[in-house]
C-alpha cells in the first residue's frame, strides 16, 4: 500500500483507452495472440497460458475467453506453440 492517500488527478494512475481499428480486424484475436506470444517468449508452458485466460484475476485475457470461448483460445495457443503432439510408444 502507498504511504500517502491516492489522489483523483494522479498522473501515474492506470487508464485504459480504446482506439478505432480498420473494418475486418479481429481485435480480440490480435490482442490475445500478442499476450500468448509474450508468455511463450518468457518460456511459459501452454497449459499455464490457458490458465491465465481462465482466471478471472486476469481481466483482459479472461474477457476474450468469455467472449470467444475455449476452442478459440486453444486455437490461438496452438498457433503460437504448435499443436500438441501425440506421444510415441516404443
């Protein structure tokens, strides 16, 4: 917790902004893929990435999961990481 009270006009306050995108751009897919690529570059396993989308604690990623569904998110994850491979039994 900060040592002082928060101020209403604090210049360091987080503020979200929307911006226009050209018609036909799937902004949910672009944003989700960007998150997934960042997590992949950090070395995070696929299932942990999906867990982040599943957790209500992560509002941005969870909103995309709620809007588009599990299959959509898993498809994006597979697009970044590659599809799951079957284990070969010898």
